[in-house]
C-alpha cells in the first residue's frame, strides 16, 4: 500500500507582499521538482484559503497552478475551511450566539440549533469550494468523507463553523460531536482513515477534545492533519494510536511564523510511512528540510501507528 500527498495550510491567498510572492514562485518550483521525483496521490488544504473572507479567486488560481504542476485531478484535492473562511457578521448576533455556546461543555441536543444559526457565515467559502473543485461542499452533513479507494478515506471536519474571535476562542470551540460521530461511523470499516481539519484538538473546549479523541480511538482514526497555528508539529498519542500533524502557513511576511509544507507518505510495503517537513528560509530565499520540528529527525518523522510500523523504530532500515 503506497500513497504520497502534499499538505498545505493557511494560504491567506490575498497576501501579496514581495516575500510571499518570491516564496510562492519557489514553492511551485519545489512542488514540480518533488512531483518529478515521485507522483502525488492527493493534495490536502487545511483551511484559511482566504484572509478575513477575502481572496477566494487568488486561492483558486494558486490551487489550480499546484494541481497543474502535480498533474492531479481535482477529485484528488481535499479542502476544509478555516477560521478566516467565514463572514463574522453572519448572523448579525453571531457574537452573542457563540458566547452562549462557550458556556456549554457539550452541545448535544442543542447542536443542530447552533449549527443552523452559524453555518450560513461560511456561505462564501462553500461557493469558492465549488468553484475550485467543481463539486458541492456537503453542507448539510457538516462533516463528511471522500474515499480515495478501497484503502483510504479522507474525513473532512468543519472545525470553523462557530468561529468569531480568533484572539479569545482557543480552548472554547465546539465542532458538533453528533455529526462527527455519524461521519466516522460511516467509514469505520475503512483500513486507513485520515482526518483533515483546520484546528488543533487543544482549540476545542476540554470536554469536546476528550470526546473527539475517544471517538478517534473507537473508530480507529490513523491521522489528524491540520493547520491554524502557523507552525509545524507532530505528536503521536499511543493511548488512541493516532498521529496529529500541524502544517505551517503558506505566506512569508511574518518572520516569526515561516512558511512551510508537508509531504506525507504511507508505504506499508517498506515500512517507510512518514511526514517530511519543509520550511522556507527567508534569508537564503530557498526551501530546506524543516529541522525545527520535534521529534522529527532531519525534518523527517516516521509514523508510529501500529498499521505503519512493522518493525521497532530502532530496528528499521531508515532512509534519510
């Protein structure tokens, strides 16, 4: 079983500073080079394709260029919304509704009501999604999946439908656990399950985060890939046998949060399933392996999940 993918996040596509322009041109060259080394199976984009709900056309142009370079059909491109991909003025009393939800540990019976009120704020993203990919976002389900083939399912979690205040909402968000449960239940028998979402588990309130992890364990979720924090990180939780990976942003104006991307690979035949982290060096104006990510060595992290590790790490023939 072999699959290879490109993971990008936090495009904030309207950004047009000279550093970002240079970085993105070099990024396209790097993707071309990596595609020539080995073909990609799919592309993952984990949110914030716009910046404060502006720049969807620029996002479409960039994603189109990436797909062309990768020689990838749009049916193999998967996108979820971020906290920037919504109109924070819809509905008019959005702030009041969200602060009311913050006071509740688990929405449960009132989940549908909150979703119905707040989801229209993502209308522009849903329209952009259809324009980019040529298919409708499954709005009614909120969370849904697409199957790559008989082996892998890409599970789309909309973690941003109740966003409003980026400075104060971390650790308070809800996701809609009932709808997540229904989505995961529908793919429970799939051999490999990859969840994509914008936010980290720590961005949800504590009860929601714990229930999510419990579902990941019971439904046998393998990978949870996201962004939002504008930094790269990877954590393996052995208690639930799930790997959590965050990707850097795709703009270069903020020196405190360099640009980056991740190349993921599942290779159960050679026991070499991994995340390769890349970072943009704004001084040298070039892409390098991202050596800052722990516990990745030389920017490369080998998946530790039971499905990907036939041999103990110390005994594996590791390729750098």
